[in-house]
C-alpha cells in the first residue's frame, strides 16, 4: 500500500506534521471508522470519519469522531444553512476523487468548505483518513483544522 496519496501530498505541501498508519481495511465492516479504530488499537473517538454532505444544496465536508453521528441540524447551522443531507456515495467519489472508505478531507479533487467537530480539538492527536482504504494520518487536531481552513463547531448529536 502506498503511503503517498493526494492527501499526504497536500499535508506535506501545507507543512503539517503527521505520521501514517496502515491497517487491514474490511470492506464488509458495518461502520468503517469503528473498524479502523479497532484495527489501530485506538479509542473510536480519536479516529475521525470524513463525511460528505450538502447544506442547502451546496457540497460540504464534516470531520467527526467515528463513534458519533453527525446532527444534520448542527451541520447546516455550522455553514449558516437551513438544511443538510448526506451526499450520495457516487457524488462524493466524483467530487473528492476518492473511493468511499478512503475519502480524506485533505487533497480532495475539489476542496469544499469543511467543519470539524470541536470536541476533537481537546485531544492531543487524532487519526483521519489518508486518502485510501486502510491508510490513516495521525496529527494534532488543530493542525488538521488549519490545513483545511475548517470551521470548528459542535456537529454531533
């Protein structure tokens, strides 16, 4: 498995310190983020999932702990919108250039506004998808927010 992806290249270009971690991706896992946390031996709240959604019809990205569910109402509010809904997987793949299960908020084909769960900022480090199935990047959450020019908000219910 390559440790060089558009996501890792984007982080290097931004001068963000990170390390990579590989794990055996299970395509049959019910919840990919939880499977990644278990495979890495990390707490599920430390392994963040990347969700592609639409707020008032505009594409957005949300980064939240893998053991929590995003509140569509809170996601819409984070972007000053009225309603939010999950993006269809095929649309997310086309927009980001990544495959579902390997979607990273970094290095997307078309970068969209991103919201980062504020409670994750309290952690010393987090894992975020590195741009391919079975690859995570470990970094300080504040660095992730900076690299993404993300808004931080309470996104989980």
